[in-house]
């Protein structure tokens, strides 16, 4: 356990030490994300680059964290059974949309990454009391689409993540 914390701390320090120029490049983000998370699902920084959200598969569970970029202890850091999470994936010639939802009690955290019909990328983190489909929308946090590491796909079904029919 002691070594795991040291590894997480060093990975967090490495990410926070990336220069501003490299922090926004997809290759640097992907490399840093893979060092912290063996099976990454999603990573992004908030629009102002002060906070980050990360979702990882830790079989048979899923970890979700949100908080200050590079901090060892996040504002929200939970691990839930994989079967309490869902993903949605739609890709056609006009748009692309991926969502991943983590349920923790009566609260749902949903990350979304999409491109509109002009090809412009967007990303957000939404928080709901209840489910996204029927619950109360509590917050929307805009994410910088240039920092998104997105591995939301149908392969998540192999990790006991349920595909949502919400799209």
C-alpha cells in the first residue's frame, strides 16, 4: 500500500509538472493518464485547467475522482462496482457522442464528450441527484475538449459496465 501511494503521488507530481505548452497536447495527457490509471476510461481538465476529472477501470470496480489538478487527495474520490456504471456511445457521419455515468448512492456523475455537426469538440461533467434521465440536474462543469482522453467505447461491456439506451 505504501508503494501504491508513492506511485500515485509521483504520477500526480509528474502531471502537475508538465509545462503549460505540453499540458494541452493530447500525447502528453495520454501518457500521464496511462501512468496513473492502468485502464483509463476518461480524463479531462476543467475549462480553466485548475481541476481534473478521471475515470478508471479497476476490475471489478470503477474509480472516479474530481479535484485540483495534480493533487494527491481529490474533492471527490470514490470507487464503485462496475455494474453501477453505464456508458453510451453513438457515432455516425454527422456527430459523435460518448457518455459515462458513475452512480454513487443517489448521486450520478456523467462525463460527456461529443462533436457537433460542424466537427467542433465539446466536453462536460454533469452532476445529478438521481439518474441523468429522471433526476435533478445539480451542476454542469465545462471541460476543455483539448485535454480529453476518451476511451468510452463498446469494449467497456467486457468490464461489466452496462450500455445505456439513453442516446
